[in-house]
């Protein structure tokens, strides 16, 4: 091809490039422009040629361009790939617009020149700002990843939800936030968007576990959508924390189970009551005739012993009928005002000889306890069942059975979590709390614990807790259970007060409504739902909250933030390190740290274990918001 043809081709390329092209000499004057430069800047060629390039740049940016051009020319071509900068340009009418300028060296027979490629990026920037605005205003964590699964953009909500800074996340694999093993079918969703970006234009929803920077896990719902850009197809992941939704679903499930259980009890109660009534009539005939025959028959008769056995068996059957009627809530109660502490103390002393020899019995009774309207004989059966069950749970190992009585105010939220909630009124209740350090119960056992004749023992021993529940229901009360497998169980039996004495006003909130805290609190608990609840309560009142997923993790987090942590809310029973071991480690790191313990076990039992170890407070599980806030406030004030 002849040299003239080459020049013609270069000329055409130069003229019809979509960007504005300017050639400037070493003094910064424009020596040549292409057609696109005219509409972009509003000048014709004649007006541009020979003029300094700075005329196209606002005064406040001109110095940057002059400096870059001078350095560019001084280096005599040492930057063969050119240089790039982003700034505002100015049109003939003085209006400004955003441009991207690429400078490249251009050597010719006439000397060294600079080629400026100018691109108007106003619309691109406007779209980028709008996109970032939408991203930041989204209620969910928004994470954009490239085809290799690396994070290229996140919003502020992502930083808050996962605990990472934006800088820490960019370039990381998305699995740092939502682990998805390659063999897991969910991991395939991401790949499908790159190979088939138009297959699922409305996105795809996944339910997985998110992982925060501190290692704690929480349930998330992820919607994936393809995003086509100039760089290729990306994936936008909208990540929503569904912890609250899961908690509400669990509460609805529990409430539904309670309603179902109540209906089952009602049905079984009607059936049991009917059977008991008819069976009682039959027993009357059997027992009465046996007694009469014994009266009429001489003691030396060979049949006398058989009639005595019939009478004894009939009496035992009558006791069973009493239990069946109690289970049905239709027992014949002899109601009078009784003191629950007196009943418990009497039964505890009677049963000391029959409980496990390795069980230590501890009693704690509230002073001046109001009376309840109840059948003393039925209450004795309740106490007997709770003590013997606690003893059986401890078995041959050493353990503690703790019995406490007291008075408490039960609100609607507390009452809905009891067995069996039947629209009991809010108010004061007298309670008996029976705790043991025995084997505890799993969820399957807890679901069946009040079923008639259900037992975990080798041999059943009557209606047991089913009768206890019937007696409590018959007295207008409720039962609350807290149990952990291999860690123990607490039964809390509530009875309505019969004489509310002066000095028991309806409680006001223990923490002033306007009170707010400051500083950092560390919450250490192996139950994710407990950690999340405590975090939400504390953050609502102004605290920053760090989380430890178990004992070992709690010590690690404390070690990293020892000086900024004002107090620690610590669970008693956890894997790796228990509460006592964690407390010892925290004291080594910082002796003056304020520690509030929380547990499902009773306070006297826990405080005995931690006597002399400087606890700042104790919170009983399950807790209300005021329980935690009151203890944290007290600990920080002290």
C-alpha cells in the first residue's frame, strides 16, 4: 500500500473517532482537532487551532493539566502508555461538563506532540451516582460480585450487618459473608447467572446462614439478580437479615403448639373425666362389697386375706382416679387459704429420706409470702412429683435440688410462654421454683413431658407431671420450664395470689424510659437467638455491642477490645469454656471488668457457685428487656 493511502486511512480514523481528539505541541497549543471536538466544545476548528489547550479547561483545573503536560514532555517519552485524568471541561458558552482525558506521546518528523483523547462522561457519572444512591438507600445489604465471585461493590448496610469495613470486603470472595461449599447446590446459583444471564431476570431467592466478622452466624435470605455492565455481567446479591422473622415464626410455632397441646389436654380431660366418673362408680361397688364382706366374714376364713387384697387394690385404684380427675382439671378440691412455703417445707423434710443420697436439697423461701387459695393435699402431690423427678434426673451423680418460693409480676409476654396458656390475667403470682443439676431434657422429651403416662424411666409411675399440670390448671395457674440436656432443669409453677398485701404495687419499668447508655458491652452466649436479642436490647439504649459465640470466642473478642469494653454479659453454660472459666480468663486480662452472669438456673444456686468472685449482677433466663438493662445499668453505676 502506498504511503499516501496510509495517510488517508489514518486521517479517516482520526476524523471519525467517537471521542474528541486534540493534538497539542510542546507549548500546549492546539495544532489539530477532529470533527467530534467541534460539537463537544462548541467551537469550530478555526477557533481552536493555535489556541492553548487550557482554554477548554476551567481555571481551577488548568494547573493540573499544565503540570501533567510538563511532566509528560520532560520525561521524553518515558510514559509510552500515556496518562489519564478526570476533570471538568468548559464549552464555548462557559458551561462545564465532566470528561476523561487520555494523554499519549505522538512522535512525528516535526517533533514531539501530545495526543489528547477526550471523552464526555457526564451521563456515565450521573448514572453511577444514581446507582450508588439506589444502592445506599436499599434496606438490605447489597453486594455486587464479578464472574469469579469476588466482591466489587457493597453498600453501608453491608458494613453494618456483617461488621466489615468496605475496604476489608472489596476483592474478597463472597463466601466470606455467606459460605457456600462448592458441593452445595446453592453455590451453583451464582454460576448460572454468568453462563445464562437472561434465564432468571427476576432473580433467585436462597435461604442460607450469613457469617459476621466476629464469626457469629445468623439466618439470611438472598436474592440474586444479573447486572449487565460494560465490563461484563455481574451479580447483585440483596442480603436480608431474617433473624426477626425466624424468631417470630418460632414464637408462632410455639404458640400454635401450645394451643394444640391445650386442645389435646381438653379432649383428653373430657375423656379422662368421663372414664374416671364411671370407673369411680364401679370402684364403689367393688370396694364397698369387699369391705362389707370383710365385716361379715370371720377373720379365720380362708377368703379373708383375698378380700383384704381386693380392698387394698381398690384403694390404689381410687388414688389413680384422683390423679385422673386432677389431670382432667376436675378434681374435687378442698380450697382454703394456704401458705405455699409451709407446704414445700413440710414435703421437703418428709422426702429427704427417699431422694438420691447424692443430692443436696436447698430451700429458699420468700418472707411474708401472700397466701393462695388451694387444696393443700393437691399441692403436696405437686411438690412430691417435682422433688422426685429432680432426684431421678440427678440419679447416682452428685447434684443439687433447689426449691424456692416467691412472688412475681407476670405480664402477657411471660404468660404466653407457659404451659398451658389459657388467657391467664396479667398480675401477681406466687411461684414455686424447683431446679436440679441433673440430666436435663431434649426438645422431643419436652414436647411429651405432660402427656399421660409418658416417662423416661424404665417403669412408669402413674400420671406424674400430667397430674401436676392438671392440678395447676385446676387452680388457675401455669408452669414454666427451662431445661438443657446434660445441664439440668427448672420448673416454675405459678399460682394466682389470694391476698395482695400492701407494698406490692404494679411494677413500673425499672429503667427510666429516657435512660441511655454509652460504651461497649460484650455479650457471650452459645445460643444465637439469645445473643441477638441481648444485642438488640442494648443497642436500642445506645450501647455498642460485641458478640462471643462461645466461651473461647468470648475470651478472644475480649482480648482484642479489653480496654474499650465497659461490661460483659456472660452465659453460665457454654461449650469450650463455661462461664466460670471465662470469668477467670477475663480477670487475668483485666481484673476490674464488670461481669453480669445470666443463666436458666436459679440465682441462689449460681451466686453460691460464684461467691467471692465479684459478680456485678445476675439475670435469670428467660429474661425481659428491663432485666438486662437494669443489671447493666446497676453494674456500670457501681
